[in-house]
C-alpha cells in the first residue's frame, strides 16, 4: 500500500519544483557554491515507488538552496547527461557524477537512492567534492514514509550541510546530526551464492550479471559501505526472489527455492491415536496451488475388554493453495477444500460396514521449515452429508464431540 495518495505526490512535486528556480536565483552570487542534485533513485522492490523520485529529489534540492547553495536546474545537467548518452543509473558512480558536475561548473555533486518497504523508507545521500574528488559528507536515514517525511528529510539535510568542507578531505561523515566514522564508497561488490548461473538484477530490471564459479563481481560505481539496496534473483526452474542487502566487498545471497511439482504429506490426526495418513499433492502452479488425494487409516480401540475394534478408512480429494507468503519464506499459510468418504468396519459378531460421505468444507494450515523439515499443523472442518449407508448422519465431524480435527505432519517435496 502506498504511504501517500497520488494527489499528495502531484501537489508536493509541483510546489517543490516551482520553488527551486527561485531558491537558485536568490542564492546565486559572488562566493556562493554551485550544487547539482542528481535524481535520487528508487531501489525498492517493484516499480510502484518510482513516482517518489522527483518529490524526494525536490526536497533535497530545496534544502541545499535554503542552505546557501546555488542549485543548478535539472534541465542544465540533464542536457549534459543526454549529450554523453549516459544511463540514469550511471550517475550513482562517483567518477561519472563528478565529471557531469564539473561540466556544468558545480562545486558539489549530490547523488543518492532510497528503498521503501511497507511504511518505512531508507534513504542514502552522498555529497561529492568535485574539485577534490572526495566524499565530502553523506546521510543515511530510516523513517516512516508519510507526508511528514519530506519536511523531516529537508531538516536532516539542513543539519548535514555544516559538515561540508569543500576542497578538504573530511575525517568524518555525518549521519544526521551525530558524526560517526566516515563509511567509504565500495566500487566493486562481489555477490557470493551457491546457485550457479543465477542472474542478479536491480529492482528496475537492470541486469547486474550471473553467478559464475560461485560469485559475481559488480562495478557498482561507488555505493556507500553498509548502505542498503534490493536485488532480484532469477534462475530457470527456481522461484524468483527479492533480497535486501548491504553494500560491502562481499555480499552473500540466500539460496533460491527450486520449483516443486509434487509433494507428499505424512500425517497424524489428533484424537485418532492408532492412525496414519498420506496425501499426494500435484501442483498446477509450482509450490502454490494444487490438487490433492488423501488417505488416512485409523483404528478405534474397544471401550471394554469384551469389545471389538472399529477400523476407519478416510479418503478425500480437493484443491488447496498457499496464501500471502512466497515459497522461500520460513512460515507459510494455506487453505483447502474438497470432499471425501469414511468407510467404517465394525468387527466382531455384529460386524458391519458403513460409508459416510462428507464435504471438506474448509481447511487451513500453517507450516514452517525453521527446524529443517517442513512441518505443518492443519485444522479441518468436515460435514457429513447423511447419504449412503452412513453411520454418522448429518453433522460436523468433531474430536471429543467439540474439537475440529487437527492434523500434524511433514511435507516431502520434489
């Protein structure tokens, strides 16, 4: 869900961009430093947050304008970018940003990116001293992503500006108002993964490369050490996966989950102590939707020493689906429904056989792999129809007269 309505985006962008020329004009003059703020890029998963690039860039630009810099209008540096036929991502590289900034007579070049996840945003800014060719200062911030974020970002940038000392190599970088040891940019990032041949993309579908001999080297152009960004991982026969990582010399990627076409459940139902079942799943969509055929055999011991056991054979078929969580998530939730029958055989002198047809009205289950194997717990709501040579009539099938059957088991997939 988007944190802001499109109307708010349009209004904020319009007001912020209109204010920039006036800010630049008011601050221009002898002794004023020129600044170019390149578009703050969206590194979020998906494309729904791309519309926020311009409002965030406008907020940063306005803060530099109010702070005493002459902000160079986007059309001026954009013409230089087009003349060089540069990709928009190329400006995240220190050398390229400084080169374009120098061509438009800027003293300071500002680059950055952001990622949005749920109602939170992470933003990273880098301020490059064009003359000295060094990182002058920077900002990293995680905050709630709502309309108040823009004014908050403006204030954080304003607090950062006094840390900038152009043409001098700084000893520290400020994160917010508290100075910490400066994090250096990382030019080459090495992705490490056991998934040979896996392709790695940025979330805007820019291909980084493929894992070869367990690694992939990416010349990122100078992301700040420890800064977060998202990648998409793809491989034939495996589920596509998104992962948020932090820039560093070596980045270990989690394994992809292979697409499974079949699964076998081995299960036991509460209240049916002398029982064991097996259910075959056939997936129509790998690890997502499936048809199932279930079998469960259990014995009901006699209530007295003179009694005789009763044997039950439960067969069922139906459809099931996972909801909400991807195949590689440690916990998943699913639902299913179908129909079946329970054949009951009474042994002893009064032996007889019955068949109860039932509707498997609604089942839900949770499963987890945190302990290694896939273990599930399922609650089943079954209603006997009363048709055929029935024993149970029309009623909900309950354990101890009031508890819906609960089944626990293990899933084996291939």
